């Protein structure tokens, strides 16, 4: 059984952060769309859906960026504490509605924790294309060490 470098990278560098995953996926698709002639026939048949995915990723990043840039660290921590309090109040047998509500709260907690983590690395985030072009700044927000 052979091991390829791509497999090792996916295991070692698999991003845990949703926003980092968005930036990486955005960069991959953008690079492929720059040079469609070097892509597979299958990729070229789905150019429109790849462009739509690119727009979706950019919109998701902008929503995250706006939430981060418009909030202070104290506000984010306060919101996180409020939601964790609401989560702790859900007790007893979980019916469908309680499960849906709990799932919503848990996803909101994950989102706020990611915002707080990013806010501790960068007070303001730049547009997504900035991080595609400036790899050292991308590495900084990703929490990886940049070569100096």
C-alpha cells in the first residue's frame, strides 16, 4: 500500500476551524477556475456550480468577518456565556423540539468559540482574497507558525 503526500497533508493539516476550511476551499476553487484548461472534463462541465460555490464561500466568510469585526471580545464572551446558560437549562427527557433547540444552541456555541479564538489572533479580519494572497497572515489567523 502506497502513501501519497496528499494523504499525509490531509491528516496532519486537516483544519479544525470552519473559517480556515472555508478559506482553503475558496483558494482551491479559485485557483482551479483561473486555469480551467488544466482541469478535468468533469470539472469543466460543472464550472457554473463551482462559481456558485465560490460565491457561497465568500458570503459565509463575509458573514463571519462582519460578526468578528463588529464585536468586541467582551461581547463575544458575554454572548457565549448566555448561550451556555440556556443550554444548561435544557434538562429532562429530550423531545424533538428540545433536541432541535439544543442542536441550535450547540452550533451557536461552536460558532462563538471560533469567533473568540479568531478575535484573540486578529482584532480585525480582512476580506477573503487578502488571505489567499498573503500566506503569512493566513498562517497567523490559522494559528500556525509563519516563517519569518
